[in-house]
C-alpha cells in the first residue's frame, strides 16, 4: 500500500504532460492551417456572417413576392452594395492620389510654422527634432499612404467579388443544412448538433442586429459632420465608419483618425478642422459609452479581456478582416465549448458575468 502512492504520481504527471503536448500540437496545427488557408477562409466566413443579415430579409421578401423573386431582388441589392463599396474605394483612392501634391504642400506649410516656432524657442527643436527632416518624412508618409490606399482599393474590389460568389452558394445551401445534418448523423447526435447550431444562429443574429443599429447610429452623424464641413470623400468615410464599428476599440480609433487627418490636410487652417476632430470624437465617445452598450447589451456575453485577446489573435492571424470577424468567431467558439462537458468551465470563464 505504501508503494501505490509514489507510483500513481509519475503516471499522473505523464498524463498531464501528454495532454499539454497534445493541446500544443493542436494549437500549432490550427494556427498553421488558419494562416495557410486564409485566402479561402476569410471571404467564406465574411459571406457566412453576411448571410445572417441577408437571410431574414430574404425570408421577408419571399413572403411578399415569391422565393425566386425575393432571391433575385436580394441578389441585385447585394451586388449593388458591393459595387458601391468598390466604386467608393476606387474613387477615394484616386482623389487621394490626385490631391497628393496639395497635401504635400500643406505638410510643408505646417512644418514651416513649426520651424518658425523652433527658431523662437530652441527647446522645441530638442523635443521635436529637425523640422526639415519632419517635412521630408511627412511627404514620404503621404506618398506611401497614397500607394497603400490605391492597393487597398484594388484589393477591396477583388474581395467583394470573391465574397459575393461565396455568399451566393451559402444562401443557396443554407435552407438544406438541417436536412443534411439529420441524414448524416443518428437522431440523437443530429438533434444535439441542431441545438448547438440554433444557439449559434440566435447569438450571431442578435449580435449582428445590435451592431448594425449601433453602426448606423455612429456612421450617420459622422457622415453629416464631414459633409457639413466639406471634407472630401464623405460617403466613403461614412461607409468605412459603419464597417469599422464592428471592430471593438480599434475600429473606432481608425474611423476617427482617418477623416480627422484628412480634415487638417484638406480644410483651410483655423477652427474648422479642430471642430471636425472634436465633433467626431464626441460622436465616437457617445457611441462607445452610451449607444453601443445600450443596443448590444448581453448579445455578446464576452468579457472585455476575452474580446481584446480575440482581437489580438485574429488580427495577428488575418489582419483587419480577422479583427472584423473576431467577436462573432469567439462567440461561436464559446457556444461550442459550453456544449462540451470537459470545456464548459472555460466557456463560463469567457463570459461577462
């Protein structure tokens, strides 16, 4: 009896080491596959989450017209929205390249004012460095940004086409998914899978519904502000603000920085660009602290720390598209973990409460 206890400890330690090694191999394999299959998985998942928004609309159109007519009308609407997004991206990139000399001159003028201040107060030069180097750096940054914007616009057009093709097939096959699950598994297993799928559908639908309303409440005032002050590419920034509202924390910072920098470069020096910055900041602040929590509520049920970790992981894996999908994917993972007895405590720890 005295030898049993010492024997059990090495066996238990080996089991723990084996389990940890298995989890590490699974995590490394999953990371490798996610990186390698990104060109296929990213547009596919975007199409799947777009289908959660489109399918209820399609059902409503089918009740008012017919199934075929509703599908055709919705397809035309989606194709028009993708074409509009692509056209806005290309037009905004072209305007940026066209106005690049003007913006370069504005940067030189701003750094000229800094140089004058540095001559009056020498300590300012020590803090900011050489203003001449700042001028060259600012002009180079604008050229790089213009080239990046042109490349991004071309990539947006390509991604819209790929997502549209995936979306067509997802919409065609969504109605037959329950029958395929029932025919592929035994009754008990298929019932369990359909229950998990139903929970995922409810969670993703409620999250997307809340985020669409919150995004509209953020993007509409931002578009009015930019239009009222005469900032260029107003509609593009409004659409981009709506899309970036689906990325917690980071999206709001990007949506505020872009049009604010453009306002300082495009508008005449004075109170107007400062007013744009303040009003846009107030709009994003109200959305982050009042509108978004009120509309979203418990639709996500994820702790802020889990959301930050999800943004970091999916952003590192898939870039901006990964950050866009981070919260819905994490919601799906949490629901799956909650339905497995071995991982249910992990799912509970991921919750907000």
